[in-house]
């Protein structure tokens, strides 16, 4: 794909800036367990035991993933009991920013990998309407087809 600032080609991973940001994100959340831990926290599971029981994950793996997510400012560790010391894990602003990523992965899985199972339906808690994660143009207010996306590399 081209390297001009206004490349008309579909989105690609041809620039170092794109590779660096994708690589940086994957370094933090690019493994199965980290994504499943985040899914659990988004669903309201905040305590170590809740996450461990929900995921069926080994204690050492969960400890490692939680530490990495805290160290990378995706989750924050909040003490809820002093004796013995007990903690909960809550999403930071950076962690909340991953919601569209998880919703997109879920919707992709529902569409292409659900093996005949009913898809999970996400509802807006205020009005109860089904929500979808889409790429929408803020000017035109229409859904943008992936083949209509171009990139501009900022200097």
C-alpha cells in the first residue's frame, strides 16, 4: 500500500506508526487470558476469586495478568478490606476505552464463529435498545464500510 499522507487504499499495517501502536496494544491485551479478565471486569466481576472462578484460570496466571493490567493502567487495584488485605480490580479510563474492542471481538465471534449458538445481545441500560458497535462517520452519520476507510499519517 502507498506511503503518502492521504493514501486512498484501505487501512493497512504498512507504516511504522501503525505497527508500533498495534504492537503496543497487543503487548498489553493481546493474549486470551488478559482479554477474558477484561471481559469479566466489564461484566462486573471485580474480585480475584470471582474472576478465578468465572474463568477457571490458574491462580498464578490470573495473578500475572492482573498485575500486567494494573502496571499498564488498564485496571486499578482498590483495597476493600484491611484485615486481611483484600482488593478489587476496576477499569481505569484507559481500560474503559477498550470497550469497543471487546464488543467488536464479541460481535465478530457471534457472526463468524458462533457455531449455531444464539449471539449475545447488548442492550443500552437506559432505554433497553439493542446496541451495535459500528464505525460511523461523524460528518455523514452513516456506517462506513471497511473498504471506504483511508488513512492519514500525522507528522
